[in-house]
């Protein structure tokens, strides 16, 4: 496979990454800002309330993640298969489900806080009233939290990631301003902290939703012909990816009790504060898997073995090194980061928090590997593996290691337990590939253990790249030679070469010159069922050849004669813009 595909995938993933990281950071910003104002302007008990709410927030986020994961994978496949009607129906269904779930949790949290039904979170009679008020304030933001999470991947499919970026920035600014007003000026204490993030979340969701009300959006919400049969696949496919978060709800309760028992009054605030700070940085692996999930789902829909492997190579060669560099910075600046919450007022908590910032970040690099292989395993239908590892990763390993280490090490034992958990899960994925392939997986293809019958075997496909106009003719000749060598008749082999030359030539001539970036055209030729299928992919500006022909042709039959000739010769042609890539498919 030419290196151009790997370079194209790398550029695309890095282009999509900032928006997805920022989106993943929205919840983390909520935790950091809430923690800062709670610890500095309300008190240590308010900081404990933020920590106690973490399992509840994890539960809501997990339910939303099930929908996001299931919808992204299913809709990504529909996108790869150019099934626009099914894509539209699934979008409407997911938004309806998200609204229902958001309303349910809003009512539940309001009732729990109002009627003091939070005894299983804490028995502390002083802390519980503070937590109850904080919980009710957070309940108001649950609905937009769940809805906003669903809108982000659909905006990416619409090639509108900047909308999510703008929504995230507006949310952060709104949250900060409201905290100043509610907490510092109006002295609303823990209720002010919670309401600030909740109202900010409504603003975040509104900025995203506004795009889908415009004529530019190809996706529209409708209750007509909803594909209710997709409910089960959405939850079945999405559950394993979110199961770890669901299990972390239980894990959070277990770890909190261990900290209260063995780490004293300083353990829980230190762990909670370290988690709030690291939540910002956890947005980086969260954004990375959001990007890869979309691309992997499209590639699986296309049964594109090579692109799947290239996505995982980018994860190993680019994403993990980026994360390791960030981890180094966190360790270097662990002292000033800890001072955001505690120093002079709580020196012991400050020290324990700093220790956490020097140990816990290593979980992030390990998680990038495990989340990518977890997503890939979901897409390939390896549900038993995914569900078993979700239980291990989500609750068993961290809880077991914490129970062993916390009595002797205090809160540090919880920090170490999280790192050991990440190592165990990575080894499980490697061990699975080793057993399945009956040999140690010493390259990406063996590590992925792609089934033999998946996609097109190497002898039935040809992968080429075009970087200059001079290469167009040469590649066209290779396409014709491949078609003839596979037994395709001379006329269709000639059509295949002509179509490739005309379409790729147009991309080089028009697409390459629109900006100063380096571009290439990725060409794949497949022989299947006595047909030749051409797929031409590039990362230039969106360019639909058929639409361009209709706009520019007018009354002059000489304009765009090459493209119009191809559309007359080859009837089975489709164009899509997939996540910023132009994809033109032709069947001859």
C-alpha cells in the first residue's frame, strides 16, 4: 500500500483531533472549574461533594456514551455504504432516545436531592445536605449534557467540526462567568457551582443544535418512519464501549469507601482534586478515540483492511507519543497544578494530590491503546472479548488492586492500582491476538487479527497513489493492466483506466491548487464478482464532479466534457465527502 494513504489518514486524524479533544474536555472543564470554586470559595466539604457526584456523573456520561458509540459506529457504516436514508433515520432515533434518557435522569436526581435519598453516597450528616443541593443543581444540566454529546459526531459527519469547537469555547466562558456571579458575588455556595455548569451546558447544546435547524444541514430531526428496530443494535453495539464507564460508577463508590476508611479525611479530597485536574488531560485520549471511532467505523463499512491498519498505526506512532509528551509536562508542573486547589490551607492534601499527578497520568497512554483496540473489537463483533475486558477494566482490576494496596499505601495505593489496571488490559489484548494467531503478533496486521474473509484479498485489489499530474497517465496504465490481468474484457479495462485518468486528473488540476497544502490521490481498484470497482479518495476541498458538471456546463456542451463523458459511460457512480475526504466510487 502506498505511503500516501497513511499520510492522508494521519493528516485527517490530526485535523479532526483538536475539536474532538475540546469536546471531550467540556465535561472535564466542568469538573475543574467546579473543583476550583468549591475548594477556594466554598470549602473542603464542597470539594468532597464534587467528588461524591463523580460516580453519578459517570453514570449519566456512560449512558450517553452508549448512544454515541452505537450511533457513531452504525452511522459510520451507513456513511461508508452511502445509505443516506438509514443515516437520517438513525440520527432522529438517537436524538429522541437521548432526550428521553436526559429527562429521566433529571427527574431522578432532583428527587434524590430534594427528599434526601442519597444515603448510599455518604452517611456523613454534615456532608449529605451539601451534596443534596449540589446534586439538584447538576440535575438541571443533565438533558443538554446527553443531547450535546450526541450532536458532536453528527456535526463531524456533516463536516462541521468548528461548530462543536465554538460550542465548547462558549460553554467554558459561560461556566466561568456564572461561577464568578453565583459563587463569588451572590454567595450561592455549592448550588451556585452546580448551576453554573448546568446553565453552561444548555448553551453548549444550543450552539450545536442550531446548525441542524438550518437549510445547510443534510440531517433533519423527524418522527416520521423512525427505525425503532435500530434501538437494540444501538445499545448492543454501544454498550461494550461504554461499559467500562458504567462499571466505573460502581468502582467509584468502592474506591471512595476505601479512601474514607484507609486514607482518612485527606484521601478523598486529594483523589477528587487530582481527578479534576487530570480530567482536562483525559480529554486528549478521549478526543483521539472519538476521531478513530468515526474513521474505523467507515473503514469497516467499506471493508478496507489497509485503512483500518493505518488508523491503528497512527495511534501507535503519533497519538501515543503526543500523550507521552503531555504526561511529561504534567509531571514537571505537578506542584503548581496541585496549588490550584490546595497548598497553605491544606498542605497534606496538596502533597497527596501532587503524588497523584505524578502517577495517574501514565494511565492515559495505556488507555489510548486499550480504547482503540476495544473500539476495533466492537466493530469486528468480538463482543465476548469486549464485555469481559470491560468488567476487568471498569471495576475488577482497579478495585482489587486498590483493596490490596490502599491499607498499606493509603491514597497512593489507588493511584498505583489504576496504572496496574491499564497494563493488565493492554496485555489482555496482546494475549488475545497471540492466541488467535497462534504466534506472537509482531506487526499491526497480526495484532489486529483481521479475519481472512474480511475485505478483498491482496491479489484482487490494486492500491496506487497520485501526487503529480505526470503520475496520472502512469497510474491509468497500471489500472488497465491490472484489469486485463484479472480477465476483464478490453473495453471495460479501457473504461476503468480512462475514468481513473479523467477523475484523478481533475483532482490534481483543480483540488491540488486550492491551497498551499500537500495533497495526494489514493486510488484503489478492486476486482469482484466480474466487476471492476474504482475508489478515488483525496483530502482536497469538497468536490462533487456531477454537481460541478451541472453548474458549469450550461448551454456549452464543450465544458467539462471529460467528466460528463465518464458519467455517460459509467452509470454506477457515487460521491461522498466522508469526514473531510472526497470519496468517488465507480463500478464498471
